[in-house]
């Protein structure tokens, strides 16, 4: 073999060894999960001043096959379980307000007190009238019994007995009316204490102590919202309705309320209501989820994100969402099949948090995620 040919073969072998070493180092750095800042020279003897930048190390992660939930997302508004506007049922002056604005109150707690003195006097007057009419009734009954005995002996006429009996019945009716007046006066006296009809949180007090109120005024004294349990109303596209009804008929659909900004979970609940008609103007259907809200994390009027879990899909291939790239022909991931590289176009089936699940992986069995959303594909 000539000297030039020997030098050619020797040079080729050196290049092959260097290429093999570089490939080994690239795979070792990639599969091992090491990272390095872009443009930083490799550590070692050649890493001094003026040395050329070494290869960029990347972080890698193995795509996973797992069971993933299929979730619908929407924005909803929080609604209280019940809202009560407290109003006075009698006329009078407010003597006391027994709570602070924004307090949580219990059912039966006295919130307002109205001056009871006029109603206490009315009650005493009604009780006196009832006693008088009860005495008259008893006398009329006694007289009726005596006339009945006289009639049996033919000592009085039937007409006289009929008059006495009518008087007794009139006295009986008067006594009942007086007793009803007593009950009404006692009820009005009870209305001087305005109680909380439900558990909940009170809002702004519209009339303070000293103000005069009238029965059934237009304005409320205060509004109470019951927040345990609480509901979130939201809307989803009508195309989702068949799947929702199917899954709801099979069992309870779990729902989560999340912070609309941070995405953190606020409460867990379940879907309890599907509206009976699609909104033709928006093409959406209204849904309602119920939450126990024991820690009062949800508040009436609040806007929150809603995650409605429909079902779980087993055997899904999931990758970090940051690995997806968008090009002129749609979304893709960058892949490398030894010894060639190519882009692998994919169609995203759904996104869940930081991972995505593509519908199709063209001939891919295992994938490695590199930094900056690049991908390497290796044989299974």
C-alpha cells in the first residue's frame, strides 16, 4: 500500500473514533439528564481562556404511558345555596343590631331588635279582652244548660230556649276571636326580634339602630348568603352534551373549582344539574356543580375555573407540553432516529396540565425530551 493511501485510511479511522466518542458523549449527557448553559465550554484541560465552546448539554425526559383523565374546562360563577333578604314584619324603631357586617351567623340568632313596648301593651290588652269574653262565654253556656232543663220540663218555651242558645254561641265566637287577637299580638311581639332564618354570612347593614322601619319595606335590612354548600354555574359547548349526559347517567361526574389566575385547586365537588335547553344564542349548555365548601374557599359572585372530569383513558402516551412546536404544517415534535434526524408531525388529542397526549406517533416507541422542546427518538 502506498504512503498516501496509508495516510488516508489512518485519517479516516481517526475521524471514525472521534465521531463515535462524540456520539457516546452526546447520548451519555442526554440520557443521563445533565444540563449545561448554552455556549459554555466543557470542563477540562481545554476549557481555558480562548478555548472553543463545547457541545450544549440538554435535559431529557422519557415520555410516559399512563392513564390520564379526560377533562372539560370552563369558567364559572359561584352562587350561594340560598339568599335571604331580611325585612321587618312590623312597624317600629330599631333598638339594636346584634352583629357586625360580614359576620357568619347561625340560624335562629337574633340579628335586630325592634322596640317591643307598644306590642307588649297590645298583647296585655288582648289578653284582658280574651279573659272577659271567656267569662261571658262560660256564663252563656251555664244559662243554656239551665234553660235546657227547663225546656225538658216544659217550664219555658222553645223560642226562649233558642234565644239563650244563640246567646251562648255568640259568646263562644267572641271568646275565640279574642283568643285569636291574643295570638296575633303575641306574634307581633315575637316579630320585634328579627332572627336569622338560615346559616350564612351577612352583608352590609342598610338600616342602623334608631331608624324607623315599616312592615315589608321595599328595602331589606340585610342580606344573608348561605355558602355551605355552594354551587358553581358554568357553560360548555353543546357538542359536549351527549358525552356529559352519558357519563352522568353512569355515575357521578367529579368537578373541581380552581383559581382562575393561579390554577390551584380550591374545592372538589360533583355535577348536579344540566339545564333543560341549549342557549341558542351562544351554542352552550348550562351546568351546575355542588361543593361542600367547608373551608369557605368559594365565595358568592366569584369567578373560578372549573374542571369537569368525564372519564379516564388508559394507555395514553403523554409528553411535556413544552415539547410541542408549531410550524407551517401544524404542530410537531423534533425527533432523531439514528443516524438521521427528522421532524415528526403529531396531532394533539388533549392537554392536561404540563403534559399533552398526541393522537398519533408515527413509528415511535420511546421518546426523549430535550431542552428547548427538542426531541430525540431512540429504539425500543
